[in-house]
């Protein structure tokens, strides 16, 4: 029989056993639940997960990986890693070696990129990591976690392509394209801006855009920025820039505010177009219109003046044949004849505006020969004035369709003007070269130059700075008119006190 103590002991033993069973059942339940939760997690995450043992065999593969690789679970579990991934990936990325390193040192490998292409499906790009799966300080498995970034990479490539295309458009533009921050400091500066201004992006970046404009226009540009801050839209205007050589360049600008997604002003975009060529064409057009109008007027004046002048000349010749008792009377007649001849020359020059050379007067002439022959005419005068002549001709022959005597008159006039600008001696230089279908002839002197205020008027008839009686002011205007008749042009550049350069441009005819 059992005493009370034995009964209690038996009950107690039975209780402990039941508790143990309950605990074990609870642990088993929790373990099973955790395994199911872990399995559910692996199956639902949008990344591919492989659990790998030390023999490089697959212990577990989640649904994402199986779907991406188009395999059944039975085809993946138990197989080696090299059998699931292409051999090229295994060798190129050295995946096996990286997995072994995780087993050896217990440290994760992160941030690697893997390109994977399963049979029959497009290329997939993964961003992968290898993590140690440890138990009580011992690495039992390695987890290969692969995140599909194919779409992100594609979008990123499209963004980069769009950025490259936009950058190419901006860099290929012949107009100036630049941007500034909200304070007006330069952020970007395209190739056209570098080419025109002579300053690179490194030179201008973080500097105020206003600093690169002429001082008298800076206040207007500052007002443009202020209007942007007040909510104004695009602004247009013509504001000049100062280039690296210190030259002033007229620019037509379009300024637009640059705003963020909240509508806050973050900067400005400016597109500018160089107006230098446009202004030059405008000047040439005005000059042509002016000469055309003067030609009509000159033709009428010359016709009306010629007849009475001829009568005066005839009468003066008759008087010159008479015997005068006074020497003074004879001198007066001689002066009348001399000045009538001068007036006739002026009238002939005026008629050149009204009587352009006809097409039948045009033949093939060699400009090289004309220039050399004309230089021979002024060579002796150049020696007297102690002027050295320098000739640089890159072509042996340069044929143009024109009138030889008129073209020689052009170069003779330009040579004499250059020599008159060097009364104390100097150097007269002739440069000639062909570019494409055009011939360029430059006549440069080292004389006193032309004042800046006069340079735009030198081709106007009767405009001259020469002393009274030393010139009529028709020389350059006649040269200009003759070259226009030959489909050419005449341009002038000068620095006051240093000299001038006149450039003749003519269309050439191929040999």
C-alpha cells in the first residue's frame, strides 16, 4: 500500500511528465509555426532566395526563383549551384568562391550585380548578396539573395539615354545655352558659349552671369532676375557680352525661369544668339540701299552737270588760246581748265554708281596677276615713303569673272589708301588665300588706323577725314560698288593708332 507521501510523489511525477509533454508539444508547435511563417515569407517576397549547404547544393529555393528560372521545385532542390545558374555566370562572377568565403569567414558579401538569362526568357539583371545562415556560432548554410533590378536598370538606362540626348542637343546647338541658379550664378555653359566667349565652363562656373555682360546692360539683366522672382514668365532682349579678347558681341537673349515641382524659382535658363553676322548683313544692306539711291541721284546730277561743264571747258580752252596782256588773266584761265578737269573726274566717279559694268564686260581674270601688276605701280612711291611691302600668296592662280581694269582700280585705291595712312613709313602687307569657292585678299597697313566712330561710315560717298583738297571721299565707296558688281564684298577692321586691314572677298572660278 502506498502512503500519502508516495501518492503525492506519484502525482507529482505524473504532473512533471505531463508538463514536459505540454512544453515539448508547445515547442514543436512554435517551431512548426515559425517554419511555416518563414516559408510563407520566402514565398511572398519579390526577391529570389536560394539556401545553399557546404557542398554547394540547393537546400531550399523560393517561388520567385523557381518562376524566374522556370523550374519545378524538384528540379532545384538537391542540385548543385552550378547546375542551376549558367556556367558563364558561375565562372565570370565567381559565385562558388564567394559562397565558400561566406562559410569560411561568416561575413556577408553585398552589393554585387549578376546578369542571368534562363532558357527561353529575356535577360534578367539581379543585385545579389550572399548571407551566412548560422546556428550557435556555426555557419550551417549560405543564403543567396537576388533582387530583380531589370526594370530599374532599364529605366535608368532610358534616363541616361535621355540625359545624353539632351546634353548632345545642347552641346550641338549653335546658339548659346546656359543655366544659372536662383542667385544668377552660372551652372552650365555649352560649347557654343565657350566658343563665342572664349571662356570655358571652369572659368565661369559659380560666377555671376552679369559679370560676363557689358557694364551698361547689367542693370537691365538684374531687373530680369528680379521679375522672375516676382513670378514673371520668359523675358527677351538684346544684351551684349564681353569675350575673352575684350571684344563686345551683340547677343539676342531669351531668358526663362527654371522652377522645381513646387513652383519655387531655382534658377534661369538662357538661350542666346550671336547677332554679329546679322548686324553685318544689315549694315551691308543699308550700304547697298544707300549706294543704289546715291547712284540714281549721281547719274542724274552727272548728266545735268556734264553739259554746262563741257561748255565751260570749251570756253576756257578758247580763252587759253587768246593773248592776254595780264599774266594774272592767263593764270585764271589755266586754273579754270584744271578745276574743270577735276570736276570731270568726280563726275566720272559718280557715274560708276549709275552705270554698273554690263555682264558682257566680264571675262576670266587672274587676281594674283592683277595684284602683282598693281603693286608694281606703287612700288616706287612706297620706296620714296620708306614703306616696305610684304606679300604672302597661298595660290598660284585665282580666276574670277570680272573686269580687269575695274578690279585693278579697287586694289590700286586700297594700296594708295594704306600708303597714305603711313606718311612716316611702315609696312604694307598683302595676304591672299582661297577658302572653298571664295578668294580672300587682305591689305594691311601699320598706319594711324581709323577711329571707332568712323569705321561704319568709311564706305559712304564723300565721307573723308583727309585734309581739304586731298581727297573726295569717293575712293572706298567706288571700291565697294565695284566689288558688289562682281558679287564680292569689302570689309574693314582697324585699331586706332595701330593700323587697318581691308579684306576683299570674291567668288572664284575653278580652273
